[in-house]
């Protein structure tokens, strides 16, 4: 999705989520590109942290702001909630044993799963949000404040 085509009253909120998506994809590639085990563990733990913060913001602020706008959006939000739960399970497995034998497998599945979630979110959910002309200015401010709070808590 091209950020320049997002309406002004949605640009900050959707743009922030898209920035998080790009950061995660960059980290997925960095993990794949390195052979250093310590670096893989470090990248995996950082990605888990970023994804946890991102999912929390979506679940607490973004998704509730969209709920009830249309049946189609509600169906997408239901699916996103399930996808988040699967990602949380994989994150828990990685964080529980980052030095373990299953790091590579868990991280690979997490990266594939999250990449799929990103494609659906940007390709379907965000497009529906734009189509429905949902004003997200207040949502964007709440998301930014919550992200800052979560990053401080877990730093």
C-alpha cells in the first residue's frame, strides 16, 4: 500500500502501523541473512518485543475503533485476532528458549505468518478503512501514546 494515497485523517494511524510492518519485515530478512547464532537470537527477541507492542496497540486501540463499522471489517478483525493469538504462541515459544533448537523453526513460521497477516491487513483491512472513511486522528494519537508507554515499560 502506498502511504501517499492514504487520506489525511487516516494517514498517521495507518502510516504508523505500516512503519511497524516494514520494520518487522526488515528484521525477518536480517535474521535470514545472518549465520551468527547470537545475532539470530538477538534479532528474534527484538522482533518478538516489537510484534508484542504492535499487537497490543492494534488490539487495545486500533481494532476497537473499527469494530461495528461494517460486517466485512468485523470479519477481518475476527480473523486478525486469531492470527494475533497464533503469533503470540510462537513469540512465547521463542522468548521461552531463544537459545533452543527450535528457534529457527519457530522464527521462520512466525515470519511467514506475520508476513501473511501484514499482506491481509494492508491489502484488505486498510483498504476497507479508507473506503469507509473512518476518521483515525484521535486513534493515531492514542496509538502513539500507548506505544511510547509500552516501549518504556519493556525497555
